[in-house]
DNA sequence: TTCGATATGTGATGTTATTACATTTGTCAA
DNA sequence: TTGACAAATGTAATAACATCACATATCGAA
C-alpha cells in the first residue's frame, strides 16, 4: 500500500480528515467530523486508523490519545529509524523528526539487554517556538 | 518530599501497591486492590498517583495507561536526564534506564527549534530477554 | 458461481480519566 | 484558643477513549 487512491472509502475519509487537520485529532473528533459522511460508530474510525497505522500513513501519539498524518509520507516507514514527536501543549502543533544517534543508542540498549523491540515511542511535550514567544 | 513515611494515608496505600507489584498497574487495578482499605472511587487513586508523580516516586507509562514504582528511587528525578522504559509485552516487566546521549540529542533538537520541553516520554515496546528465549 | 478474505454497520460493553461539590484534616498565626 | 487557609479526602456523576460480538456486504480468485 503506497498511495491514497488504494484506500477503501472509510480509510480515505479518515485519512483525509487527518491530512487536512492542522494538528492531531482524537478518534472521536474524527468520528464527529465524518457524521455527514455516514459514520455512526467509533469502530468505523478505529478500524480505518488501524489500517492507516499499518500502512505507515499516520502516527498515534500515545501521550495525548490522538492521531496525526505522517509528515514525511514519502520516506517509507522512515527507513527503519525511530520517530520522535514534539507536541506543543499550547497550540497542538506536532513536529516529527528522526535522529540516527537516538535510534542507535536505543538499539544498543536493546541489543545488550536481549530485548526484541517492536515499536518505540518518543514524545516530547512542551511549548513550541511560536507559542513560547507570545 | 523524599521518603515514604511523609506520604498521606492514601498516597502510601497507592505507592505500596505499586512497590509490591512486579510490574505496572492500571489505576483501576490499584483501586480494586485497595477496596479493603476503604477505597471506593477512581479519584482516590488518581489523586494519589498525581502526587506520587510530582514527587518522582512513580512513573506513568503512556503507551499502556499504567503506572510503575520508580526503579531508581534514590537518584532524585534521575538528575535531569530523560528516562526510557523497555516494556515487555509478554510478561509486563519494565526496565527503566537513562542515557545521556539520548538526553543530549533531544535537547539539541529542542534548543535548535526553540521548543521548551516539559516532559519527554521514551517507551520501547517488545519482548524481554526472558520471554524471547522461551 | 462459489468460496474465502476483507471491509462495513450497529449496539452494547469495557476501560480510563475528570468534573463538581461536600466534608475533613492539618497548619499556623492572631 | 480560635479563626482562617491550604491540603487531603469522600462520593456521585459524567466524559473520554477503546473493544467485543454479531450481522451484512463487497471483492477477487478458484
Ligand atoms: Zn511519519
Ligand atoms: Zn505552539
Ligand atoms: Zn525512575
Ligand atoms: Zn518478558
């Protein structure tokens, strides 16, 4: 799965809701936005979110129970590096970046401890540059 | 606040529940464990958890909505370094560690992007050495 | 066309966290 | 001692987030 047009109807609706948003959305916010498109139940949203997560098109922000469209949609799964998110607690803006050194240090720890990593969450909460100067 | 004996009754009960557990507990699991001690409502747990988080005696694991007693209770707030958690999805065991290089790289990103960090979550999900060999 | 895999619709339920308000307890200064 | 304030507690209700169970529909390959 690489392109939007291969998504199913519900998956497209959910992805487009996230893509046009200026920040992360909760599943229930997405549900409310899609009522007019026929959405009636949370599961319609969660099922689409699960697929979009599989496809690497969106990310889940664990610390705020919300979802965001991937900011780097053309770097497939971000190589194999870990992704970090800086989340502004004032305006909700999310910056997505990856750092090979962080990725390497985490891998060193997991290797030397025999830990088989499956998914890693790195989320920085705080106040972004715009909101900090206000 | 540095020692257990300065905690209030409810705070002590919640902290001890976490301290004797062999892994992270959800707030409602703690509530159930403390029914016999007079706990009746979620808020009694959440209020104690908030204080214990303030005191740095416990941590919240964002990716599994659970809480765990700090594994390094004598290193006050872990210096000022960020803490990473490796969470086994098989047995629930949590390993807590900090890495100055990761801390430094995150700080470099926030500094160069004008982002004022308040709290950072690093959680590695996977399978621990014990469970991997089974 | 028939079968299986995938996707969808819907209601009910389960899990996690907060709001609102009343009461109690501890601290300290007048 | 007492009044006043801060901190802690008790309780019910509600909000927010997520999944289960079951029925139906859609699509592609055999
Ligand atoms: Zn991304
Ligand atoms: Zn901001
Ligand atoms: Zn700790
Ligand atoms: Zn394990």
